[in-house]
C-alpha cells in the first residue's frame, strides 16, 4: 500500500548526486548519496520548488493529498486547535475534537462500525489492528488463545513496522528484514485479473478458485488457529491500483465467517473517498471486522491514520477487560484530529466523493483512449481517482521489464522536467513482487475536468516520448536479421568515409597553422571591439530588466478588472476563499506599485487603493452579517442551567469563516496602525458590539430578578441562603462567558483573546456592578437581617471570578471592582452586628420581673447559627480582617482599606484557622451579649435572685442553641465562657439561702461541771429530748424562734421560686443548688431540736421527709 522508491531507483533528473564532502544535509534521507529537489511551497494542485518551478501534483504525493495544498479552512482549524491545546495525554484526558472526529467516522459507516482509534501513520494503524484482532480472541469466553496466525496476500503491502511488514507480501521490502519478522503469517494469491486469471476463466470461476485456495490455507494451518485474513480492497503501491473482480470479497468474507476468523481491510491508500465511496468496502457488499484508514484521511496536512472497529469486537472487549492493551504518545493528537475533521467536513459539504466518481470516469476514459493501444502499456486499472498504468516489454506475453531498469522511476523523473511539469508516483513488483513497473495517478478530490484533460494529455505525451527516445536503449523492439545486415553495410560505408576523413584532417591541420598566424593580427584589431560589445551587452541586460519590471507593473492593471469583479460580488457570492485570495492579490499588487514609485502608476495606485478599501469594507460587512445571523437576540439561560447543558456556541463552520475574515482584517489593521489595541480592530469592534448585546439581553432578567428577590415582604425576616437569584445570575454569566471565550478563541489570535473578551463582556460587568451596588444598598438598610446576603454574594462572585480566571485567565480585576462595595459591607457587618447587639440590650427600658428570657438572646444565637451556613465566605472575610479585628468598626474599616481584592480559592478553604477565628467571633458575641444583659439586669432588676434567674435563663438558651445546631462542633470546646456566667447566676440566686440558713445555726453553751462539750450524738442516734433537757428555758424559746423564722423565710423562698419564669434546666439547677445548701442544715437542726414542739407542728412544720418533699416540688 504505502510505497516509496528504493535507493537503487535514483536518477539524475530527480536528484543530484554529491560526494561525502559536498553533501551538507543533516537529514537521514532515504538515499544518502543524493540531494532531493528542494520544495518551497504548495499552491492548489501544484508543488512549487525553490527555483520557482511549478509541478502539477497528479499523484497527491502517495495518494495523500485530497484537497490540494494551502486549504485555508484546514490550516485555520489546525491553528485554532494548536492555540487552544496542542497536545492531549490520552491516558488521562480526551478532547472535543477527537470525539467529534471519531463520531464522524463511525456515523459515516451507517452505524456498522462502533468505535474509531486515531494514530499517526498507516503502519501504526495496522499494528493496532493486529493487536486488536489478537486481543479479541483472548477476550472471548472461553478465550481462544490458539488463534495466533494471520493470512494475507502475495504482492501486498501493509506498512513498514515489523508487524505490518510481516503480514505484507512485498518481496523486496521484506528481503533485508526477513529474519526479524514473525513466522505466524502465510500468503495466498492476490485477486489480479490481468495476471491471475487463466485463459477462458470467467469471474465466477476465478473467485471460486481464490476462495478455495483461502479455504485450503485455513485447513492447512488449522481453522481454529487463524486470527484474521488481511487484504486491500484496491491493491495500491504493491501492484498499482488493482481492484478485485466482482464477488471476490463476499467470497473471502464467507470463508472467514465459516471458520470464525476476523476480516481486516487495509484502506490506508484506497479509502476515505479515494476510490469513489468514503469507504472502499461499500462497493464490495461487505462490512469488515476491522478497517485501517490513512493518507487521504488527513489530506497531508497532519500525520494521521486510524482504525475502525465493528460492534462485535467492541462488545467483546466491553464484556471482557474493557480495555485495549495498546497506545501511543501522540495518539488522538488534537491538532491532527482538527485537521482531519475539517478535511472530512469539506469532503462532505462540497460533495467531493461525487466529484471523485465523475472525474474518475473522465480520467479512466481519457487514459485508456490515449494509451490503451500503446505497445508497452499492459494495463490501465483502478477506481475513482486511484488509477495505475502498468508497463510491459511485450504486450502479448505481458512480460515485465527487468527490475534493474527502474523504468517507473525514470518515467517519474522525466515527468518532473519543465517540458512536462507533472508528478506521478512510481512503483515496482507489480508482476511477481520483484519485477514489474507501474505509475499511479491519484489527483486531489476537487480536481476539475480541464485539469483531468491536461493530466491525460501530459501523461500520454510523457509515456510516448519516454519510450520513443529510449526504445533502442532498453531493448524495446525485437532484432531482425535483415536489419542486422543493413547495419553491417552501413558500418562498411562509414569505415570508407573514415579513411577519407583522415586525409581531410591532415589538410585541415595545415590550414589551421596558416589561420593561427592570421588570427593573431585579427585579435589585435578585435580587442577594442570586444570591450564595446560587452558594454552593449550590459545595456541590453538593463533594458531587459526594465521591460520585465514594466511587465510586472502591468500585471495588476491587466488583472484589476477580474479582481474588481470578484470584489463587487462580495464574499458570499464569490466564495470566501476566492474573495480573500483576490483581495490579497490586490493588496500585494498595490504594495509593489507603491514601492516602484513611478509617476505613471499613480492613477492605478489610487484605483487599487479604492478597490482594496471597498474589499475590506465588504469583508467587514460580511463578518457583521454572518455574526448577526449566528447571534440570537437572547436565550433562556435557565433552560441550560436546569438541564445541565453547556451554553451554545457559534457553529464550527461559521467560526472557521469568521476566523478567516478576522485573520485578514486584523492583519491589515495591525499593518496600518501598529500601536492600536487589538480590540480596536474593525471586526473586533463588530464582534464585541453584537455579542455584548446578546449577552446583556440574556442576563437582563436575571439581574432584575437578583434585586427583586432580595426585597423583603416582612421587614424582620432573616435572609436565608439561596433566597436571592444572585446564584443563578452568576451561574448563567459563567456559562455564557465561557462559551463566548470559546467562540473568541476560535475566531481571533491568541494575543487578541483577552482584549476582545474583556470588551465583549464589559457591558454585562457594568450591569453586574450596578446590580451589586443596588443589593449593597439594600443590605446596609437591613444589616441585622440581610448581612447574610452580603456573605453569599462574596462567595458567589468570588467563585465566579476564580472559575473564569481558571478557564479564561480574564476578568478578575473587573469582577473585584464590582464586588468591592458588597465585600466592604460584609467586613463592616461583623463589627456592626456586635455593636447592634449591645445597642439593642442597652436600649431596653424594662426587663421581665419574673426573670423570663428576652427575645434578643434567641435572636442573637439564631444569627450565629445562620452564619454557619455562610462559613466559607465569612471565614475568608475574617481571615482578611485578622483575628479579633471585628470588635470595632474602625478596625474593620482599616482592614477594608488595606485589602480590596477578590480572595483566591484557597482563602475559601475553611480549615482549622477559619473555624477557630469564627469560633472566636461567636464567643466574643456571646460575651458581649452577656455583659450587656448583666449590666441592664443590675440597673433594672436589682434583686439578686431575679437577676440570677434572668442570667441563668439566658445562659441556658445560648447553650441550647449551640448544642442543637451546627455551632456545636465549633464551640463545644469553648463553653467555659458559659460556665462562668452560670456560676455567677447561681451565686446571685442562692444568695437568699444564706439568710435562710442562718436560722438553722445554734449556739451551745458548755460548763466545766458537765465535763466539757455535750455529746452531739452520731448519725441517727441523736436524742433530741435529752438535748433539750440540757437547755435552759431561754435557750428553748430561742430554738422555737429559730424554727418559726426559718418557716417564714423558707415559705417565702419557695413561693418566689415557683413564681419565677425559669427554663426547665434553670429550675432544676436552682432547686438542686438550694436543696444542697439548706436541706443538710435543716436535717441536722431537726435531729437536735424537733422535740421542742412535742410533735404538735406549731414550731416544727416539716420533718426530714416532709422538707425533702418540699424540695422535690421545686424541680
């Protein structure tokens, strides 16, 4: 398939031999003893050499070029992808362009193929196909590990890597590397109607014989050992465009199916439209299991090839390991994929496959008519625009020329001479794998009929001239005895004339002596004449140069009318590539005429300037019109957000056209004003104006909704996360901006991306700034309830900025400026909320007389709980403020002045530092609240018990809000501040217990006569009666008074306790504290003196169980 001339085929016309010292090339060429023709450029179907000579590329290289050379659309697509991302590590990522290319390929088979694999050469593609076939059988259940053998055909070529070469049947190419090639390959006969068919054998018999041969080969090897059969639908370089006879591939496909082997078709050279259908197998009535493609796949603009795989193979891999154990560093290369995808789109859009069939018929008819009867043309065969001409020394016996004659290469090299100026592709081995010469003619798919006619005429002339000139040298005619006798007679005549010539020579020598003497005198006279002659020669050369310059100046004038006609038609009617080429030619002509500085050209210069200006204007108008048509007034962003769809971009074909227009107009703009900003380019202005209006219209309703949803129906309602539409607004803006940036990258050059993107988005950013300022005003008016909206905006807009910077590298400063007022308000709110808490408490004129909690406690804690929902932005704000700097508005203002930038993504990471700072803020808020409450309680309530109840209630509510909310993990280790206030509240409340307890203290007088201190008894063995006997009447009356005083004070305390409005936890805490203080004292006092009442209950109202029951009633 892929063929290049061997080093032994070199000839002088194609390359110039140099010795080792003279050859200065550092390239390891195919032949180190020669220098190749230096190519400079490609223009359409022509190759341009460095000396300016043009050669018509009638073979497309090796059947590679399918669109000619210099196709702007393909070049633009490759350049855009290179600017976007030039490489993809396919082990981690995929690219949109590779996915689109493979989808195009799969869809082009009508769903018969399932997946595509993209590599860089046909040899790589064949290697991948071989491995894939082997792995398929290993993935089957059960695995068929014994299938290791491949069958291919003689006189075939599938690539130059060792695996691909091993399955090739090309003797010359295999020869030097035979020991390295795998031995699990065998070959059967090719399908070659010219050399394979027997006399009188029809197509059906021939096909049956070849199918039988293949079947026998399966049997010889072992049917369950064969992995795949490999063949080219049209044999390319190895035989010279030989198609199969009808029914052949259906027959061999049946044999493969019979034995469970795969069918691999190699379409690297004959596929992708070259043979008249996009896939050559479409003409054979079969579908291969695996197919390789290349050459015309990328049209020569990038190195690319591929493998197409059917559903059977892919499904087996999916059900097995799910992975293809193969890969290349540059597989799926984005730039290669972009070029190939654009090539295929052009082939599809311009119906070039249809043109291939139509022009192929003209080429076939023309070649056969011109050369079909030539005595040395053995066969003209092919399909589409893929034709070969095989040469023979004897047409009747189809005897090939000897291999050492290198006939095909000599014809090719003769074609490169200026007389012909055509490039055809040489090949050898078409007869038996060694001998046999052919040339391949495979022009571009967009070739026109007049070019086909020229190819036919030129190739015909080339072949005729070659064999006419070299007929005797290469032994083209058979010797005849009569001719030999005639030749001998002529030799005799020549010998006779030679003798006479010798005599004449002697006489001439004598004459020369005399002439020498005469010539000396002549030289003396001719010397001055020679000098004058040289002057005249120089003058003549100068005159010729002037005439040539005049001719060059006349060319623009002569072509002006043609170019004017194209310019007047405009890009739409003339076609954008044609229009751009015309305006470029005009610009070049204008510059050359300006450089000549001739007065006679001034009028033409003026006319050309007007024409160029008109052309540029029409191009700008076409850009405007095309962009307007592709830009809706607005879209509904919620449709894309809710369905998680990417926002729409301009279609790729329109982007290509817009990119071509911009490339030219921007270049003109840069040349005319080198200091001008990129966004000042006419097309950049047009783009920014049209697209910015579209963006603004799309986002307008969301901007309005962001402010409307923030408006409060209830003035005291606290803002909750997501209540405002600002999140949807920012999400839509991000999606639209990213899509717009993708458009810009596809149209403009890299240096223009940022400025044009900024100019396009600027109106939307202005509207965003206005919206945020309006929301900021609302937040300031409702700081205590809507400060959370500020935190939400900071997070959302900061996230928008960071996402856009990551994906575009732009707009960070603009978004920071828009966010600045809200961010300042968010910073200020932290100190303002603390101050607001203090102000609200200090403004209280009354407090509940029963110690009931007041709403501000719950409201303050609820505010902190809500803050947890905005911990990310609050944390970033607090980090920028600094720990503790929220305690005053002046500190917050100072921090605001020092830091107005948008925080990075890292600052939104609520790590240990962020949590600690927020916890500190919470404890500061709680402490400020409790201090303010304590101050107001001392001033208004004054009585310690009710103060204690009031503070304890507040502490309990605070603790409950912490424990039952997201604050718990943040503040669980910081509750010591509450414990301090709880102890203080307990101390205030139990202060009355001291006054009650004093009634339970007794004074005992002792005397020496009693032997010291009386026995107070131990535990339950106290005898109250005996103790009372030891007391005087006065002491007994004192005891009775103490019981009465205790009873009154205790009753009052119990009554007050029950009247206070306590939280359940506070009531239980205080009941327990009072019980722990009073009950032990009472029980002691009762044990000693309860008999003072004689059980009447007049003085002693409660026994120990009774008072315990009273305490239980306090809980």
